[in-house]
């Protein structure tokens, strides 16, 4: 067996990890994948097909670069393979907060919360694709990925349209209190997801968990919405909310295109 290590420069959160897992799932020669999100590395334990694996990783455009390839005698992977409970946990956390942020975002007139809710939905799609396609055919998995990707793009376009409408018109200021409070809870939820995922891999060092949390794009987005809420309060202007909303919609569309690549 070979152990090939990759540096994945744009692997910032578990959602991207799951995209990689789905992309590499058709390769029968891969025995196990071991991720280190803080260090942005991936160890692939495999027997052959390295060129095909390399090409598959590059199609995701996450900055995958091979670092090394060595012989490995590791044989026990059973403890790390049982991930269904972990996937269900993070899926439900993300989906519940999608509903919460979408609802509060609409009522508080905050595009930042609405956009962040779509980011939560995007993560739910990624985990859901893995769960519902387990044991199914590759064609089925690709169809689910295409549906999820196009749905995300449609929602993001609708969001952009609303941002433009609010920018042109004289809209009421978003409720900054709701923005800040809900985003703090979303921040805690993302931290919980990252903790669950890291714990499932038997990496219990506190500094590793903290490193995962603070290098995650999801957490950065939450902090951005909190900052936007504070700026809305002090500037008495809704522009910060529209700006953060637009940036997150862009991230959602980028994620959607990555999911669509899984359907090719």
C-alpha cells in the first residue's frame, strides 16, 4: 500500500473535505482518506491509479499539490470509517440554522443573515449528498449533486437581485440586534460542527480543535455578519449588510459550482 500526501491550499472547512471524499469515492484503489484541515493536508492510502486520483483532485480547483508518496504498512482503518452519525449530526445542525437564519434574516431585513443561511444550506447539501447516495450508484450521486448545485445558484441569484433592489431603493435599516445575536449562535453552531468532526477522528488536542475553528470560512462569515451588524448600528446605514451579503452570495455560488463538478 502507498501513502500519498497532498497539500490542499483551499481546504478551509469540513464541507470541502466532504467534496473531496465524494470526488474520490469511485476509486476502488483508495483504501482510506485522512484529512488534516488545520494543516490543509490529505493523506491517501491507495494501491494504484495515482495519476487518475491526481487529475480528479485538480478538477475541484482547491489547489491540490502532491507533496510525497511513500510505502505504508498501516492496515487498521475500521475505527475511522464509521462516520454516518457524525454526518447526520452536522447535517441537522446546518439545516436547522439555515431555517433559523433565513427566517430571522427575512424578518430583520438582513441580507447578511439570508446569505449566511444559504451557506449553511450549502453545507447541508454536501453532507446530505454523501448520506443519501451511500450505497447508490455513481449516476444517482451525480444527479443529486447537479440538483443541489443548480438549486444553490438559483437561490444566490435571487439573493443578488434583492441586494441590488435594496441598494437602489430607500430600504429600512436591518435590525442590527438580530443580526448580531443570531450570528453569534451560528458561530457557536459552526464551532460545534467542527468539534464533532474533529472528535470523530480521534484528534483530541485542544489546539488542533481551535485551529480548525479559526481557520474555517464558515466562522469568518459569521464574524463578518456580526461586524456588519455593528457597523449598521454605528453608521446608521444598511450598506455594510448589503456588502457582506453580496460577498457570502459569491462564496455560495463558488461552492455550488464545486458541487456541480461532482455531477460531471
